[in-house]
C-alpha cells in the first residue's frame, strides 16, 4: 500500500510560481511515481535491474520534465533533484538538498503531502517559498504490469484500488 497523490490543478500551480525566479523542483521516486503512472497512464519504472530507485522512476520524472518546460516558458530558471523517500530522510539527503539551494527562491515538491511537510521541516533556514505540486488524497494498492515496450512497469488501471480519505 502506498499514498495516493494527485497533481494540483495546473493553473493553481502556475499561480503559486508567480514572482519566482529560481526554482528547485524536488521529486520523490516512491509512491508519487506510482500515483502518476496511474493518473496519467504513464510507464512507472524501468525494469533494468542496474538502475536504482531514482534512476528507474519514469512517471514522476516525465511530469517533472513537463513542468520544467512550463516553468521555462514562464521565464523561471529550474533546477531538479530526486530524493528517494523524503518521508524518511537521512541527514545526508538534507545536505544534498541544501547544496542545491544557491540562489533558489522557491522549492517545489513533486511528491506527497508527507514529503512537503518533511522537506519544509528540515530546511527551517530557507527563507523562500515552498510550493506543493501534489496533494495526498488516499491510499492505493496497485498491480504492476509491463508496458507495451516490455522494458518498464506500469500500473494496471483495471485492478487498481484507491481508498480515498474521508473529506
Ligand atoms: S515521500 Fe511520499 S511519495 Fe515519496 S515514498 Fe514517501 S510516502 Fe511515498
């Protein structure tokens, strides 16, 4: 079971970037990736055994790349980092993020609500903006199948079970 997160409305995300000049987008290759594989019908992960969690994640990085292009059209400078499991970070991950923060005025989090809270919490010295790009709306149980190339997994949308939180 993982956390099921959905993208916030595109215009709402764009509005939050108003005034930003240098952005660091932090992605999580964990259950945010399965969530986006399901919601956007994208390959989830490469099945290449030589790739680690970060490098095998496809869906979350495709959406990140899409947003990189959108932000560039808004004249915003974009940097990226993938952090495996912001919900349970070592100090070394904090240092990795900290090193990328030169001139950054906005940190955008392409991951679940837990990642948003965690990343905000470990960077109290950062005085810029934090922008959530997804919100967690429930939990999932997914079955993975191979995609049409046979090289990647994807979420089987027919058997997907999503338990939404009561609102
Ligand atoms: S940070 Fe969120 S999206 Fe990433 S693995 Fe943890 S619970 Fe899943």
